[in-house]
């Protein structure tokens, strides 16, 4: 395939993805709501324990890591199931060229953020910095798909990036966190405000927004 043909094929794939953006937006909302609710539930107990008892909740670094990996697995698994169901309904292959293009854009920031965050937790025992890295890289991963994803996901990506930077500044300038016996509470607060609250807001916005004309007509 020549460079011109490859460029035309990429343009065709991008146009197809943009046409289906509203469909993915609707399909992704239940997974976002589920993941957001689980994230809020997982973050409330450590934060409440630290505020009410003036001390860190009893949870090891590995437990923190496994908790959030399980939440990621549940939300991602639900998203895959919904996407596969939608692909079957439309009579299309699940792993399409469009999905491959989206994964090529989405995967690098997620891989870097995931590995760096896991390393910070397991080897440097810095839960809060790991959470901030996850937030920022997830936001960048969403923005990497801005060329063919719905505007709501682009806004969500900017929400994660802006929230991550603001939370990083608060964390970096407030050195009282160094006095804590564990940074479980601030790390959980970061995860709850972003992966929890932002995902819930996104899902509710999708559920209560008017459907596109072409989707409503089906």
C-alpha cells in the first residue's frame, strides 16, 4: 500500500470513528458510572478513617494497588462487554480497524502511567504520587483520541489533566502530608475525586443529555 493509499485509509477510518462517536459515548456511560461508583466507595473509607481517627487506615500498599486494579478490571470488562454487544447488534467485527487505531492512541499513555504508578507503589511506597500519575496519564490517553472521539470524552480528558495538575500542586505545596504515617488517605482522596467523581459526572451528563438525531431515529 502506497503512502497516499495509507493516508486515505486512515482518513476513512477516522471518519467512520467520528460518525460512531455518539454510539461509543452512550455505550461507555454505564461502565463509567460503575467504575466511578466503585472508585468513590473504595476511597471513602480511608479518607473518613483518617479524618475521624486522625490516623491512617490499616491497608498495605499492595492492598491499595490490588483494590484499584480490581476496579479497573471491572470497569474495563464491562466496557468491553458493552462494546462487543453493540458490535454484534450492528453486525460489525468487534476488533475493527477503528478500534485498533483508537488503541494505538490510547495505549501508550496508559501503559506508561500504569507501569510508573505500580513501580512507585511497590518500590518507593508513594501512593499519592502514583495516583497522580495515573490521573494525568489517563487524561492524556483520552486526549490522544481527540481526533475521532466524542467531545464529551475530550472534556473528560481535560478534566482529568486539569484536576491532576491542581491536585499535584496542592500535594506538592502541602508538606504536612510528610507527617502522616501513611499517605493512603491523600492517595484515596485523589482517586475518589478523579476516577470516582469525574466518571460519575460524565456518566450522568451522558444519561441526561439529548440523544443525537440519527441515534434517536433508529
